[in-house]
């Protein structure tokens, strides 16, 4: 049994992003941590949490934070790990928001009269931050069994890990935490200047063409830089860059496909966890199997 | 002798005071006092008739003290004191009761309270006034010499103007040559003058002026003293060459095998380890850079015990071997010299943020450089002889993008202000590129073009219409390398479209900040500066050249980034201030200073410890505190800490202050 730490999966990881959930939990297990799903977690608000500055949209997250507060006391650990960029962004912002605006917190506490009040001591972390600061990159390096030597990876952050600045996990204009991790795993990191560009986000619902164009550009430039795969931590970025290659290819015949992976999948592979129960390549539109077969 | 014939003048300040405070009632109430012989009101006491009222009243009623109840003493204390003095009353028998900022303005909603408070403030002021002594200004001798810190165009102009008036001037410059940033420029907007042509005459005038003493490659080490009497220590940094012998022939440069980045060319070129700052340097003298010289590094390591030299080992001395006048001695000749001056001008100029501070705009790539670096590539005297070449491979670029406002107007990534000169120099650089390479594609990304100077807007239109520069209104979000090119990704806000251009080179107009050395100098001079390294003037509009420290002035870009025209104007302006200060043999100083009663003083030294101006010493024989009147600023810190009230500020004595407080503290 590893050390117990609270884990917030979020809705996507329970469905289309099973590959992200399992590779996260299993890679953490290798590092000696037992990621316990936060009991009774609810929606992070997804896009609505970003939409407006309103008390209503903070409720779901503060409720999650209160649940973490309760369970955290039980296991004696106040860290709440999220790996989905959107969940991390919403939870962390909600925490900062209510800490800054005590009146808002008071309103929320009054509204949620059945729950305990939020005391403000939950430390929301993205998995990358946890890996770097809590686990320590040196300890990760020790667990690498199959270094990803020769694999050229374009690191892709998207927007949710970096903006707004108060929740940014690294320098918001020139982050390198993901690069540092990938290098540890033995991969060759290419200079990917578009690493914090927009993927098109929810335009994917009603303006697929916009996202198709974004994908065309993001993947083409990664290709120009010599990348074999793009690594991300955001299920929405993943979906857009992966699935919308279909539109990109239709519109630009010279377009070449590139597989998109979660950085946690690469970590799992480097740790020797190559079972499809962990990697779930069936969840990918462009399968990474061919590119990664050397290490599988 | 307490005053018995006091006149009180209550100002309406238009409606500022009279709109809230019932001035008639105040005058009546104050008029009831036995020691007041006149209590009256007037609409504007600071006006000519208002001042005349004081003058006439002093004579008519034979007043022995005056209280003017009006605005803050920082505004009109001097006006009122001068008016009384004209009628023969000692000006220190005039006090101001501030009933505008203290009564009328804060209690606008409660006229009754404001009126009662005004009466109380005036009564308290009368109590203080009654024990005021008549004083005469103190005279301090003046040293008729000036110091200018910084040998850029502003500092040179200031030094030349002061020297021309017959006052000996010391000019200190930290670089091996004078000329400053202006000497790095290719051509200047909007006239396209070449700085090497228009600045060298000035530089030579400075070097040859009989009244200017020039210290280059030197820094101000320490400043002591006060207005009219500063003692300055100047550190002459080690050159390892005897400048009295060096003829500037340059033979040593030809044989030196070691290299380092050229400071003058801002890393756009290498120089030898023994070097002359540039070909037109003033003074034209060689010096050795300790950090790259093979011999000096070797000697240093031997000294630190890191290397044990073999016997008879021959260490590089190529420069010394070819030096005919035998000027190169490899000895550390750092030296501190002392100078005494009466006034100081700080003209330390500016720096620009480095390109590396903006990795998202490509600052990490070799061919993405700052505008100031690009000036060197455009300068005919520069490392590429005026035809820009890429630092990475020496290729002449066929396309260049210029990016405005890099770090400027951007509090998150740089500074909140507009750096003021970038629009114009970027337009100029775009033009010069077109001069040098007709067919080059030039893209100019701007947010707004700010061309607010004489001939500036016309210059901008020439660039657009005659030179075919592509001006794109919008910010650049990213610059990255694709193959051999740099892709500039931005937005055209006029068409609302994303713009992408692939170019060979990118020039970033990075934000200007105060010189990195300015903070050290400012601390030594006790003058304030802001978080961006700009020196703070006394008043932005009306005292832009003055500082809160008497006798210390600022000029040029040290105060805030400005173009050459404005820098030269400020240099002359500050020089005029210095000339006025040094035109008299003695300076008058306010006599409101600390005084010691030696009968009471026990010489405990508490006052000395509190004094921020080092104005107090303990007389070792009599064992009492002694105040240097020239240094004392009358702040009162000593008095507040004196256990026996032996040291007190004149006209601010304990009894006076307590009486005033008693009146103020009476229950309403």
C-alpha cells in the first residue's frame, strides 16, 4: 500500500479519457502513492466555471473542496490532485476566489447549510506539480525502466494550466515543467513554440472547422519541429487535436496525421506499464501504437 | 517677549474655505482675544491686494506678529512671510493656520464643525506664534565647482554649459568613453543626422575644455556634505594601462589573442581583451578587460593558489611587447580620488530590457535582437558596416519584422508606461533598412504610433508613403523558428485577422528602464527613484530638474526615457540651475534648525544617533552636542529624543508646541 492522496478524476476521465485516468493512477502507484478517488465528488463546472464571475458557478467546486476537507482530515493529507487541466483550473481558481472574497465564501457556506464550512486549507495541485514538488523528479527518474530514447515529443500545455496567472503551474509564457518531466523519461523534447496556443476549445461543438484549422496548424508545426507525438494533460485539447485531424486532413490533403498522447501514458510506458488496461489505445482516433511500438 | 499686537488674516480662498467655514464668525471670535489687535477676512490672501493688506496692516497697527489662516504652508508660507518682511516685520513672526486642508475640505458636510475647528486651529497657531523668535537666515559658503555624473549627451551638454560660464566642472563616466547611448545609434530621427558626425565635436569639446575635468571608466564611490559643499570620492577603475603614456595607436589590439563580447556593440561583435571602446572614443585610450585577459587570469589563479606556475613559464605579454610608449604595465591601478563641489547633476541615462526577457517573442534566438543592438548593425561604423547581417550566420536578411511595445504598456511582462522613443526609432530603422536594402520586406507591428514631436508625424508618413514599409496595427503574440526563418504571429486589428509572416530577422523595441547603476548612485546622494529605476523629480510639471536634496539636480533620460532633443534641453536646463546656485559666494539657508543649550546638555549622544543628516557631533572637551548648521535640516528628530530638552528646534520649542496642543485638545 502506498501513501494515500486524494484524487479528483472529473467526468471525462470516467468516460472517453479512461486512458488518462488509468495511466495517472497506475503511474502514481509505481511512485508509491495510492490515489484515492475523492468520495462523492461532483462536477467541476467545466466551461461554466470559466464563464462568469458569479457565486452560482463556484458552488460545485467549493462543495468538492469541502468534501476534500472532510476526507482529508480522515487520511491526514490536505492535497487534492487533479490531472484534467479543466478540473485543476476550476478547483484551484475556486479556492483562490473564495479565499480572496470572504463575503462570497460566507454566502456559499450559508447556502450549503448541510455541509461544513470551507476552512480554506485544501491544496489543489495538478499532477505535474505534484510530480515535480512532492514526489521529486529524481525519484521519478529512478523508476524509469524503459527510457523513451529516440521518441521525439512536442509538449503541449494548452491554456488551462497557465492562465489566469494566479493558477499557472509554471511560467505562463515559456513553461518547461512538462519538458523537464519528458526529458527525465528519456524522451527527446522538441522546441514546440505553440505549446501554449489555443486548441479551439468548445468551438469543437458547433464550429468544428475552426478547431480543424487550429489542429492543422498545431500538428503541422509540431511536425515541422520534428515531433513524433504531441503530449498533453487536457482531455479537451486531446480530443480536439486527435479527432479533428479528420477535418484537417479533408481540407488540407498534404496534412500528415500525428498521434496525440497524455503525458501520463508516456510515463506509464517508461515505467514498464504497457498493458492496454492502462493505456487504452482504443480511445485514440489516431493510434499511437505504431510510433510507440519500440517501447511497448 | 510674548507678542501683544497680533494681526489675523482669514482667507476665503474663493469658495474653498468660505463655502464651508463661516469666515465672518471666525474673524469675530478671534477678534475677541486680548493679544489680537486686528482680525479680518479677505477673498484671496495670496493675491496682490491680499498681500498688500498684510503690508499695510503691519504698518498701520504696528503688528508684532501675523497669522494667516488659509491653505497649506507648503503653498504660501513664503508669500506671506515676504509680504510681512516688506513692511519691516521679521518674517519668522508670521505663521500659517491651515484651515483649508484641515477644516474646510474634510468637513464639507458639516459647516458648523468646520467653523469651530478653524477657530481652534487659529487659536493654537497664535499660541505657537507668541513665543516665536525673530530670526535671520544663515549664510553658508559655496564651492564654485560642479559635478556631472554620466557622460551621455545630457551630461555632456550640462558639463559644457556650466564650464562655458567659467565654473570648473567634473564629469564622471562609467564607460571607457563618453558619448553614452547616443553614440551607439546609426542615424537619428527625424533629421537622419549621423550621431558620429554631430556628437564627436561635442565629445572633443568636453575633452579639450579648460574648465572640464574628465574621469572616464570611473564611478562615484561616496558622497558627503550638503548643498554648496559636497565631498565626492570617485573610483577610477583599473585599466592596467598607463593612460598618461598610451597614445591610442591601437597596435596592441592587433596582436591580442583573447576575445570577449564588445560592450559598445552590445554583444553584436567581439573585441580583443585589450581594447579601445570604439574608434572615435574620447579619450582614445586602451584598457585591459581583466576577465578575458590570458595574463591577468593566469596571475589571478596563481594568486588564489589554483595553479602552480612552472619555472621560466612564458605568459602572454604580446600587447606590452608591441607597445612603443611602454604604457601597458598589467598593474591594478584602481584609485580613489576626492573632489569638492557645490552642486551635482545626475545624468545616468537609460537601458533597454534584454531580448532574452521575452522568450515568447523569440528573445532566446540569436537573430531576434533589441532595437539598440540593431542600431549597431545599421551604423556605418558598426560591426557590419551599416548593412545588417544576421548574428547567427552573417546572412543579409531579406525580410525583417519590427515589434513595438515589447514590455512597454504591459505591466504583466514589463512596465506599465509607454517608452516614448520606440515608435520613432523603429520607423527610422525601418527606413534605414530600406535605404540599405531596397528589396527587403519590412513589417512593422505597432499598437499605436506615437509621433508627437517636431517633424515626427511627417517622418512617419514618409516611411509609409515613400519607403513602402508595411505597417500592421496589432500586437505580436509569438515569434518562433521554422527552419531557417522566424515566424511572427500577430493580429491585424484593422482587418480583424490573424497575421503570420516568415522573416529572416526580428527586432524587438524593448522597454526602457533607468540605468542599472542609478540605484546605487541615488542611495549615495539620498535622492528618490521609482521601481523602474527612474529618478524622481521634485515636481513633475514645475520642478522637473530638481530633487528633494538641495544642490542635486537630474537631467536627461535618468529622470524618464526621452529623446535626444529633450535630453539636451534638460542638460542645459540643469546647467542653468547649477549656475544660478553657484553664482553667489554664499547660500542663504532657513534658520529653523536645532539649537543646543549647553547649560542643560549632558552629551549623552541620543540626538547624534537619531540625526539622519550627520549634523550632530559631541564636543569632546565640553562634552555637549554641537549642531552643524549647514547640515541640519530642522526635522526635530533630535529634539524628540532628548531626555532634557537641551536640543530644540528654533521656533518649535517644547513650550510652544505643548501650548498649541493644549488649545487643540480642549473639549469641543
